């Protein structure tokens, strides 16, 4: 349990008693301002753990620029390592491998492809889900450069039928010769 969680627990337990209204207000202000000015090891870790609870992820180095987070120099001074090194040491985040990313992006692509049934790559990119990468990203993983080659590589049905979906266009070309034109 972090300090902020403990403080919130006490505030909610005592908040039913109107006799302590002023104390509750002050404790709530303290809770909102946690951690306090002095950055101890426990207050730094509490802040990071509270960030994880609030955001569902480990903070990045740029998250430490936000209000309420310990500044970069505090970490450098207290632990004698950079913020990035400190995060890697105490809050490591496993990065997905190339193969894991390829599988993830392919599965999302196939799922959206079957849902949308696009006739073209433009239609796919327009209607894909928010978390799905564009077809070009998936194509790079399979070392292909065209939409049709990607569809063939993934053994997916082609939803565009030239005979059914192609609308012929008639063009009229006017050709004029100017016999009076001289070089």
C-alpha cells in the first residue's frame, strides 16, 4: 500500500464524522500534493507506485516531467545513476521481441481484414480498428511491398473481383493537328 492509498483509506474511514471536517479537508490537500517537497527513497518509490496504480503502466522518463513526480536531478543525485537506468533497474519493462510484434500485428491485421472485407488497401486503412497498424507495417514484417502480395502471403481471401467490382470508364480523346505550327 502506498502512502497516498493509506491516507485515502483513513480519509474515507473518518469522513463520515462531521466533527473532523476540517482535518479531512487538510488531509485531502496533503493527499493531493503527495509526495511532499522532500524526496526520500520511500517517497520516490511511493510516487512511482502511485503512478503505476493510476495509469496501469510504469512511468517513462518523460512522465517524470509532470507535476508530482520527482525531477530527473533528484534521481541522479540520490541514486548516482540516470533516471533511465534507475527505471530499468527497479521497474524493468519487458520489451516485446520482433517475432512477438510480428505475430501481434498480423493477428490484428487478419482480424480487421476479415471484419472489414476491404476491396483495397485504402479501404482497409480507412476502416481498421484504432489499435491495428496500417497494412504497410504488416507488409514490412513479411518483406513484401504490395497489398496483393501481403494478402497472398497471409493466405487471405481477396475481396476485390475485377470482373465484379471494376467499373469501366470511357474516355473521349480529342486530337487536333495544327498544320500551321512551325518550329
